[in-house]
C-alpha cells in the first residue's frame, strides 16, 4: 500500500509535516524554545509497547509509536492469512494505550479491545482489528487509515507500522525439540518463537530486506528521544533492528536513545536471561547501534556493575528506578514509568526543562 522510503539523505533535508499539516523544524535548524514538549518515538509491540505509550502520553503530546508487524497468532494471524493484510493486533493495542483517561478515551479503548465470543467465525476477533483492516481496504493506505482511527479515538499520539508488508519472524533455536537439546532448528512465526522451550540464538525477518514505512523513518530522524522496549525481546523489540532503513535511521538520528529493560525474563524466548544478557543479544543483532540511557527497575537488577559494563559498550548510562506495579506482577506501572521517563528526559536532554 505504501512504497519504499526515500534515501536517508533526502529525508534529512526534507521538512516533514505534522498531522495537522503544519511544518515542523528540520534537524539542524533553530533550537526549540524552552518549554516545548519533547518529540518522542517509541518502538516495540504488544503489551510492552502499550505500557510505554501509556506512560509517555502523560508527559508529552508529541508522541509516535512505531509498531512491529510480524505477529501471526490469534485474530491478527487469521486476518493476515485470510486477507493478506498487515497484522493489526499490536497496532490496535498501541492505539488503545494512547486513548485518554476521560470517558470518551476509555470507552473507545474498551471497544477496540473487545473480542467477540461466539460459536462462529467471528469468535476471538477484536473489534479494533476489524475496524483497522476495513479502513485499510477502504482507503488503500496504512498510515492514513491508522491516523483516521486515532482521530476517532482521540488518541494522544500517532501509530505507525514499521513496515508496509507483513513480515515473518524466524529464529535459530537451540533445543527447540526437548528430545534433541543440542540441535539448532529454524523456528518460524512470532507466536512460535515467543513460546519456544529452547534457547533463541538469533532472529531474522522474511523478507530479509523489508521496506520501512517512510513516515516511521522520518519520525525517528526528527525525534528528540527514541524509546526501544520494553516487550518480548526477540519478537517485539528486536524486529525493529532488522528493518535496514529503520536501523539506519536509529543510527543516524540526533535523538537520544533509551532502551527499557523488562521486569523479568519471559518464559520461552528469554528464560534465564539476566538484564545484561538482554543487552548482549541486542548488541549481536545491531553491533553499531549506540544508546544513551538504559532504564531498568531497580528490583530487577541483581548485579548493577555487570549491567553498567554491558550498557557502557553501547555508550549508555544506566538509570534504575521503581517502575513495576506495586502488586508484584511483572508489569510496568504507567505513573511510575512516566516519572522515570520525565526524569531521564530532564537529566539527559539537551535543551530541557520541557515544561
């Protein structure tokens, strides 16, 4: 539906437009005034990205989510197989996370997350998935359709797919078959990779050189801050680094880059991973990527020195903060995560304070 992105050099010189149609200042132009809000781009998928967006919308009104499109399970997988569309599920979750806390926002968040229950073909489909796919078919444009859904919901930010083509995630997994614990097999599909009982060695996308959505690349290049994670490490976080044009933008942008670690290893794909091992895996997939800050929950880091050493290889400082929900579940608390982001943006930003 959308074509390949222009060369990065041309993108840098172009002046992108805001959703309201007003031009924004190009990189290298006049510095933004004190008191303006930071432009933030959050990359990821699933519930991890949703938690990050729910926090970020509390501290900035200039927010863009760039969402993975490799999901092949559940309602998204069925729609993808039947209609050949991008999987809409993670895009829907991101839109719901950007809904406001007023009655309008919370009502629409519940509506698009609602799943039908029946004995027929509609069973398990989410309302938001069907709405997004219907608009894709009506408008023939992924970005325009998602912008329209966001407008309907009153979303406090923009949601973009990282690529305009459906992607398949493949992984090399040691011990995927428990009967052959030393063998390395190729495991296909995000849903299967996320639940593998073996040890994920590496991941890649099919096709191997997918085109990035131009608006996603432009958003990264024009950002003040780029946030990667939290989320399923191999199936939601890593895929963004496997889209060449998006990785180029992440390395070229003048934005500060924050990596947010998960609160606990994920059963299956990161079972037994330490916080520093998450960084080591990321470094193997994107060895030239630099980071500025690595954010982790202070209770989830048993060895601060080892994490600091791993972060230093990316040129990053570590920030430890209480960001988990107080009920003990391994889920980020939006208010606590928002406070951590706000502090990082003020302490490590180039032109703060923002407000």
